[in-house]
C-alpha cells in the first residue's frame, strides 16, 4: 500500500508509491550525448572566461588566468545576478522588487575535460570542498549578500549546459525559501524539544540502520525518511555544526571520503544518472545556530515533476527509502 510520509524539518509530504516499486535496473536513463567541440573551461582557453577569482595550482610560478591550475573559479559569463550596483529595494503597492544584485560563479573542478566528479581521486576532490569554503568566506564579506547557494548539476536532465565537470555558486541578497523553511522548521522543533532536529535524525538513523548508506567518524550518509526522489541521499556531520565555513581540514578529508563513496555507490546502482547536489548551510555572518545543521543533499533525476506535483507540492517517489538505502549499501564498489 502507498504511504504518505512527512519530512520532519519542513513538513513537506511525500507519497511513497510502493505499488510502483522499482529496482535500479527499472529506470531508463538517457545516456549523456558527448557533443565535443570547443570548451571554454579547458586549460588553454582561460582568455574566454572572465578573470578567475580563485585558483589552486601545483605549478610553481603560475600566472593568473594561465594553464597550470588544478581548480579554478571564474564569474559566470552569463550570470543570473550581477555584482555591481545597489539593491535599491522598492515597493509597488503590495509588490516588492529590488535590483538583481548578487554573484554567480563557476567552479571548474578539474582541468581534464573527460574527468568526472564521481571518480576524482581524494586529493583532487578535497580541493572542491576547500574552494566552497574559501568562496563562502570571501563572499560573506559583502554586506549585500545574505546567502550563497552552492550546487552542482550533472547531465542535461539535471540542468548542466557544459560537459566539463563544474559546480556553481550564486550569492543572493535574500534567503532562499527552502533555507528559510528549514530554519523555521528546525527552530520550531528546537523550541519544543530543546534539541536539533538534524542531530536527532543522525542519532535515530545510526541507531536504526535501515536508511544509512554509509558512515565514518565524522559523517553519516542516509536516504531521508521522506525523499523527494528515488535514491536521494543526505550527507550530515555527526557533530552539530550550523556553518560549513567552520569545517577544518581533517573534517574535509572525512567529507571527501564519504562523498566519494556515495557518488560511486550511486553510479554503480544507476550508471551515469543525472543528478544535482546542493549545500545547505546557515546564512552568511550568522552566529552558531543551535537548531540548524549544515548538510549536502544529493538528488538523482529519475522522476518527472508534472501537474500533480506542481499543483499539490507533493512528490511521488516509486522507491521506498529503506529499499534505496539497501541497494546503495550493497553496491559493490572498488
């Protein structure tokens, strides 16, 4: 029988359509078509992107905007928001508007066009997580910005327009509705129980071991109780922390290890599946929040959002999270 499940943080309802129950092999995944041709993100083409705002390099004496980098961050050539100007907030009757001020950056994860995030070696993947922290710290100095959304789109179905492995950062002058909902929901839970809801989720999932995919000393990866998508995963720190910026190098190494394992398990179950991942963290310049817990959410693109979902706000998931976690745990990876 189908189940209705409620997300304990924001109260979102999900339908677990168990009568449609699917195994990983039941999903039809379109192969990414390799288009080839000119790539502005490849080494040697640095002059085709805006000047870099951050670069890591093992090449001694490398000059800015030249080859020799291992990771590079540049402003998006076609940004959703622009960094120059004032917010100029205005009201028009009951409507509100402001200038589209923000920052939109592309983090080029590897100089190798054919290399995928999933199979990056640990010493390379950790640079990506370092770069997220470095850009959060730097963009947090701009008082106009309240939040930085960090995300990755992989595959055309997930919104990727470039084949070269990259992720994106968008600094916003307002808090995204999803983050506001998490902050409000977790604060309500904290006021009632005097505990962080995310910490309670971590404790319960580790105790029950039915939706845990994998864990290490610093992190746990779970399929959430009410997932929007088949094989959705969350990666949460075991110890309470509301700000990603406070993460130290030892913790980044543990994050790299568990993130790499999760991505390889996902790829083993659903080869080359399109996906998004998003970093959820506290607003910029906020003090340590006792009720909120930073985490990553990884969402494969396996189902279509259609009229029912748009009209109701419900998601229909044909794979029970306990089954998804079992498939991911049992995937044989190197």
